[in-house]
C-alpha cells in the first residue's frame, strides 16, 4: 500500500478513536449534567413559589397560584403522608403514588410506566407544617435535549473529521511527494542517466537523504567515468606493444626480413613483451589495491630501513644515469604501514626522480607539526604545469614517460596508509613529491 494511504489511514483511525472516546465520555456525562441542571432550575422556581405562598398566609390560596403555573407539581404533606394538591391528572398522580415512596426524599428520580421523572422538593416554612412542594420534569424532555446535543456534537465531529482528513491529506502529500520524486531520480541512477538527475526541494531528513543520493550519483558518475577512461587507456596501452609484436612476428614468419632485421625484430619483441608484462603487473597491483583493502597489512615500519632498501634497489639505475642519490632521515621515525607496499611507492617516486634528474635526487624524512613528512625531489625540469592536476591518474604520462601507472600506484598506497601525496616545485629546480602522514 502507498505510504500516503498508510499515513492517512493511521491518522484517520487515531482521530476516530479519540473522537469515539471523547464522544462516549461526553454522552455518559451529559445526562447527569442535564438532570442536575434541571433539578437546580426546578429548585429555584420552587423556592420562589414557596416564598410567595408563605407570604400569602400559608398554603390557603395555593391552589389558584399553583394552577396558574405551567408546571407539573405536587403539594405533599409529610406529617399525614398525603398528596394535598397536584397539577397533574389523577391517573398520573395515582400511578406515581403507587410506584414511588413520597416520604423517601433521597430518591430524586420517580418512575411511572415507561417514563421517569426528575424531582425537586422544597419544604414550606416553618418546617413544623411538614408541607412540601415537589416539582417534576419528565425524563423524556431531558432526553430530547440530550439527543439534540449529541446530534450537534456528531455534526461538529463530522465536520472536524472532514477538515482533519483534508489537512492530513495535504500534509502527507507534502511529505510523500518529495519521496516519490526521489524514487524517480533513483530510477534515473539505475538507468545511469546521470545528466538527467534533478534536485528536489524537501526539508529535514528527506533533504538529507536527497543530498546523499545526489552525492552518491555524482560519485558513481565519477567512478564510471574513471573506469571507462581506465579501460580505454588500458586497452590502448596493451594494443600498442601487441601490434608491434604482431608486426614483427608476421614479418619473421613470412621471411620478409633479412637476418639483421630479424634479429632486431626479436629484440624488439622481447622488449615489448617485457613492457606488456610490466603494464599487466602494475594493473594487477592497482586492481588489488582498489579491491582488497585487507591485503594491506599494517605494521610499525622503520623509515630509515625502508629508505635504505629503496636506495639498494635503485642502485643499478643510479649507476647507469650517474645520479647522486642522497637521503636525510631524522632518527627513529616509524610509521604504521604495509612495509612492502610503502617500499614500492617510494621506489616508484625515486625511480621517477632518477629518470628525470640532471644530477641529483634527495629523499628527506622528518617530523613536523605532529606529521611525518617524506619528500623525494630532483633537479630535473619538473612536472609541466598542465600535467600537474592529472599526474596521479592512471595512464597519465609526460615526456620520457613509461606506463603512467607508477604515481597512481604510489598515491593508492600512500592513501591506504592514511597519508596524502602532492607534487610541488623543488628548490633543486625539478619536481618535489611530498607525502604527509598524521603521526
Ligand atoms: N620527478 C619527475 N619529474 C618530472 N616529471 C615527472 C616526475 N615524475 C613523474 N613525472 C611525470 O609524470 C608522469 C607519470 O609518472 P608515473 O610514474 O605515473 O608514470 P611513468 O613513470 O611514466 O611510468 P611507470 O608506470 O613506469 O612509473 C611521467 O610520465 C612523467 O612525465
Ligand atoms: Mg614512474
């Protein structure tokens, strides 16, 4: 069932229950209140009559006076237990006399046949005379008032309920409309129509959900875009060496090369196969970093030892390029990280530095403002301005570039260690890669 209908039903049911209880309470109280009110009125009226009759010398002229009143009443003598006078018909007087005990003044309701009477009794002065004026009102009259009252109450309730249902429909509609609009936006996300997504005006929690959905869509769009470029770049990067290999392989098979060219061809094929292997290995590393955070095993790593290993592994390239590779490591700095992977990240940066340096590469490790900072800088030409915003993206490479995955891998590792990496200009003249880790 639709949420709006559920809310409306819940609200209406609640309203009906409240009205039902209120109605029942009012219904059961109203008769008592009406009876009490009637008795009060009868008493007031009766007291006036008794006063007048007392002034007019006892009860002698009562008959005329009482007859003139449009009232149902008795004059009752307590001492003789006898009715002296009544404005009611003999038959009713007789009936009431037989059914009720006139002497019992605690009984305020009298019965006769199907109908009841509300009574009110006033004693004449002086009390010794024992004469009482008893005024009566048929219950039917009071019940008619009660019915009238209840009918009006019902009408008010009905109007109230109708207004409440209207308000409830309006409010739930206001509440549910943004939700159904959100549903349509989610359908668009499902169909990947990211550009058609519209913002929804809502308030409170729904606004928060809407904001999250919007951010999620943006993130998904970004993710799909990077995936797409990744695959495009990857297939392009894999295709180039494969086509070279294919060209030489077919040439050798069809014997179109002379011996010298054949040898060169085989040489190129081996180089390209190695390049393919490297690309594929790096892609696997990246995919693992993305999909298996559990493969990242953090331990307390001593940075001086990691830097030494980096230097050891970079040694062949250092010698080949005749580069001066130095390091300054503040004593005993450690980091919570996966040692093997941190080594890989720093090696990528160092090899980049050596490859682009003119004569020197410096690695610094120090603590500052409760941060551990590692920098790798060189005296090369630096990173071109236009490359800086994309340099950590996959397959992005500049001149003298190889696969363009080294920095992407380094960034993934640094971020998994809780750090940040950025590139700036080095005082040596080249590029400076700076990694910061909270201590
Ligand atoms: N120290 C540096 N000085 C100048 N340019 C650099 C430096 N380091 C990286 N770059 C530029 O950034 C690009 C991307 O570097 P990255 O390490 O990601 O890829 P790569 O070195 O080309 O290939 P590999 O995957 O083998 O590392 C490089 O191609 C290069 O143009
Ligand atoms: Mg590199």
